C-alpha cells in the first residue's frame, strides 16, 4: 500500500518525526514563520515563553526579522538553525512514525474542528510556474525574489518542518472526514493546547490497512480524468489537478527549487529515493466547514496617502477606466464591493475612505489593488508593504502617521479550484485560510538528508 501511494499518487508516508513524550508540546509547537511580520512583540513573547526548552522556534526563521537584521545577523541565525536541527537529532528528541499518515484535528477560533491529513508530496508532481498543468498547483503567483532567504535555510538543513497546507476539492468528504469516526483504529500521538491562543490540536497515527485503502481509493477517484472533466467541465486535453497549495506557496516553491538543484548531482537511482524529493504538508478539504477563507489586507509604511491616491486615479485613468477615491467619516459609510465596481476601503492616519474602479479588468478586488501597488512600489522605493490578517490590525497600523492600510473583501472558497484551473495562479496574498492564530503550527518534522547518523 505504501508503494501504491508513492507510485500512483505521489504521496510518501514512509517516515515522520514527532517529539518524544518528555518534550513540552506547548512550548515545542510554534506558529508559521510568515505570521505577525509587523508585530515583533508577538515573537518576543514566544521567545520568552519558550526559554531554553526544545522548540521549533529554534528551527525556523521568523520572517519578522528578515528586514530587521543585518546580513551577518541573518547568516548567524541560519547557522544556528541548522546546528540546532542536528543537536535535536543527536539528543534523540524524536520518535519516528513509519508507514503512516497523521490524522489531525485542530480546534480553531470559532470552536469548530478543522480536519487534516499529514504526509509528504512528490515535488516532481508540483510546478509553481505560470501555466502549470501539474497534479499539484500553486494558487498564487510565486515571487522569485522571496525564495533566496528560504533556500539558504533549507539547502543545508537536515530537517524540514511544514507550515504548508494543501487543499483537495472533495465535496463528498470521502478522503479525510471518514477518519473522524475511526479513532478506535488509530493510536493518539499528541493532544494539547497550542501557545498564544492557537486553540487545541490532536494527532492520530493512521496505519490500519482498511483506512489506508479507503484514503487511496478516494484519492484515485478524485484524480481520475473522468471525475475531473465532470466536476470542472474542462477540455479533455486539460490535465487533472488533485491538490492546490493553500498556505505556504513560497515554502513549497523553496522545497522545489532546492530539489531541482540537488537532483542534478544525483544518479537516477538516488533521485528515486532521496527524501528531499518530497515535502511534508497537511491536506485539508476545501469543503471543511471549519476552514474559512479570510482576506489578506495591505499595509503601506512611509507612504504619502494623497500622492498614492492621485497615482491610483492616474494609473487606471490612463487605462481608460472610470475610477476615483472618496473620503468618508468611517468604514461604515463605504459602498459594497461588486464585480462591476471594485470598492476598496482605506485607512490613512486620521482619514478614512475608499478607492474605486468601474468595470475592472480583474475578477477580484485584490487584483485591482495589487496591480496598482506593484507599479507604485516600484516607482516609490521608500515605501514598504506588509500583508496582514484582521481588520483590527489594519485599524491599529493604518492610523499611525505615514502608514496606509487597505481592507480587502473575502474570496468564496468554492471558486478556488475552478479559478486556478481556468486562469492559473491568483494574485499573491489573495486569501488566507483562517486568521493568523489559526495558521498551521510547526510540530511534525521529517529528515531530508539520507542516512543522517546520530
């Protein structure tokens, strides 16, 4: 069965590492590195809470520090990460789970339980380039300039830790959901409360042959050309897409880039079995009621609001589009965003208002905003941008002098697969799978260097 998963679905379940029982899981598991990038105080609190205890905090590079540290400081941090990975392996901190999936139940902010399935995917079946027809596809455009610091971390690492979440379009809930009623056939691996308000998480080992067969059968059906054509009404020449990357697009692209470089040094037989050919991910059904798509808002720093608004009108006006901006007393007085007229609220110091474009060229409002911001940031290099979750964060940061925040509308998650299949990757940072505290926490690991000796 393990071989069938690998050869027919590009799924590897041969090995995953979890901390041994004496490790404090509450201090071990840390939220995805690309969260709270404008709030260094969050990461300072995590550092104080963890202290000297073993923690994934010491195995990751929180992106809040990418722009705040010098080149020398970043180099030292990466060296410390790689050193700590080897130290944790040498100190025998891990239990290896072989030939198994990990079924995950995560209680999120709403109180609902989000169900997931942990395994590794074959990077040979993933392509983040525009126009990809691979079995696993990116949902947002990959910014190649964002990969080098991530590559520097992974290329010398002996472990990988995933915050990558991929999605499957399974309206019949045939892959993951049946496991919820089969816990008697699974060993529990962990159950604890996540730090900093992350909710509760439980993990179960899935190695029962009947359960494995059920997962395999359901994925084979979803992968089939017949199911794909019926579901999306595509041309028969279009290759099926089974998985879409929901969170961690750039992290998976980093794993792919490292693998493409590494495999040039390997023989064909080594390529077939090298652990770095795979990347550890958590699979979630896009139809899971606990999975909510949240908009990702924009914050600009060191920005002249009036200059930006004038540039926006000129930018789309030169394209022959009717556009403009209005000031309002608060965000309650802003018109509704519509397909025929994109309306995007902004907060700039003491001012509140919205920009608008009638009959926009982009399907969703994030495309309208990001297309302009890409131009504006290039023309104004002194302006910085960050992508944040939650209206409260936009309100807090946007009110500060020199800052400007834009509020975007949520995307209907049921449109994701059809849109990616038809149009390709969406504009970057289009949606978020839940709010910041609901993101995946680093917990499980996997060796990506063969034959590592303790």
